[in-house]
């Protein structure tokens, strides 16, 4: 029932906010690596380690902490973040590997 929890405008807003959050995490990681003076290879590793999150812990915790009818609503942003990071990470890794 997760797809029926939001209307089209709600999903668009949620996807936009999650994308901004991923952009902030990735950009912040890249900038922090530069401020720390890391070499390029370490900055790339820092970029992926800083923004990559897993659903493996968040989803089971939400199921334990929240009633079933609320848990889907709570983990929707986490699931979208995970999907977006996978979609963006592969092309980003290819671009960074070429330079």
C-alpha cells in the first residue's frame, strides 16, 4: 500500500526533497574531502562512503519501532534515497573513473 499513501504531487515533492538530500550529502562529502586535502582517489572514496546509505538497517528498525500502517510512510524516503543513490552512483563512478 506504499504507492497509495501519496498522491502524484506528494510523490513528486518527496522525490525532489530526497534528491536534494542526496545532492547535499554527495556534495558535502566531495567538498569535505577537498577541505581535508585528500588526494583525488581518497576524495572519490570519501564521496561514496559519505553519501551511501543502506536499507538493511533502516527498514527492519522502522518495522520494529512503528506500527505496520505507519512504517511504510516512515521508510518511503529511505527507499527512495536508496534507489536514487544506486541510479546515480553507477554513472558517477564511471565518470570519476575516466578522469
